[in-house]
C-alpha cells in the first residue's frame, strides 16, 4: 500500500502528457521541423521549473516523506554513450513520435497498437543488454 | 463545470511544462527519480532476461514503484481521453501539415497518422519501420544513453548534468536526421 502514491503520480503524469498533446506523433514532427513553439515551451518551462525545484531542495536540504535526504542521479561524464545512444534514441523518437512514457500513455488513449511499439522497445532494451560490453560508453 | 471545461481544453505549454516538473518533484519527494526508460530494463529483468545478460541482473524489486507509476500513466491517459476529452480536435502548424502531405502522410485531426498506426499496417514496410524499428531504436538508444526524455531532458538538465545535455543534443541530431534525411527516403514514392 506504501506504493499506491506512485499510482496516483502516474495517473497525474498520464493526464498531463495527454492534455498537453505531447503524446501526439504530429506534435513531435512539428518540433523536429521547428514549426511550432509548443514542445519547446513545454520542455523549456519544465526545465526552468525543475531547476528552481532542484535548487530549492538542495538549498533547504529538503527530506523525502520518509525523512531521508533527497538523492539525485549524478551521471558520470563521458561522451560516446550519451552522444551515440542519444542519436539512436532520436532516430527512433522521430519514427514513433513517442518516447517511452507516451508509448504507454497511448495505450490508455485507446491506441492498443502501441503494444507493438512497447514490445519493440523492450526488444531494443534486451539487445542493448546483450551487446553493451561491445559498445563504447 | 468550469474546472471540467478548463481540464478538457488542451493545456497550454506554460501549464504543461511546470506540471511535468511537479511530477519530477513528487517522485523525488517520495524518494525516487523520474526516468521512464529504466522501466523497460525492469520489465526485461522480470521477464527473465538476467539469464542472458548481467545488465538485467539487479534487484528489480526495488524498481516496482516504476512499474506502478507507468501503470498509473496508462490509467491517466484513459481518464484524460475519456473524461476530459478536448472539445476540438488537435490543431497543428499548417507548415507541418503541408510538409507531411508531400511525404504522403495525411493529417486527419487524429493525434497520430491513423493510416500508419494500425494493426493492418504492422505487416507493411512503412508500418514496420515506424512502429517496430522505431520502438527498437527508442529502447536501445535510451538504455545506451542511460535515460530518455524524462531522465535526461527533464531530471538531468534540471540538475545541470552535462551528460544529459550531450544526450539531449544527441536526441535532436537523431531526430533531425530521421525527419529531414531518412523520412524522404521512406515515404517519397
């Protein structure tokens, strides 16, 4: 039952992504063609709000609901994995018009065929796991 | 009624963006980190992939929250499209509509090109590329890059992580190559 809060945060996330139209393939095309401000406004204002929230957490040493200190995922600096992995991701993002979150949210929107996209993404993850040692990181 | 009307109209960017940051904050507050693509790894682990690669051999039980979160997001998608349905259909840039029409992709006010995203299309070349190859690249790339839009663009950049900036630049390089160089090859007859 401790986990039920994640269900509610997830529901909120699904509603936001649907009502902001971020899940739309056409919105992603608009973004990559630089023909609308919509997606840039969303990502930009999310980052600016996020920066303020993260700063506030760090400055005030805010705790989690369990009283632990909030820990962030600091990532180790390297170039190949982020650049090459990012490019592969971008190629796929433009094709499907959906990053991992929207793939799932599209199912809730009634587009059951996105199960195929999710299964393919799982296959991609699986193959990455098999050959990760051969890739530059 | 005013609230329902408000919720039902498409949300402007300056509401949507900060709301996404709020989701990130709520997850941090609950002791976790916002990043959807790690769920893909968790699902592979639960399905037994750890027998084939040590990458999937981790304590996935610590990640069940992510599965619950993504289940919630499916419900959220259902709630939004059923109870807060927009009174008007999606409206996008005329330039985008025209550019896509030149590639033979029609905008009929649905949120995806319905002639490409349907069960019959899965077995066609275009459907295969857009759904199966596209999904594969998203999964492979997100895990290689160690995160997707939520983990890098939102969580990472909010925390001033240089690796995330490199990843987001990569996302755009890939997206632009696909849109401007490869789409014409796939879709132009």
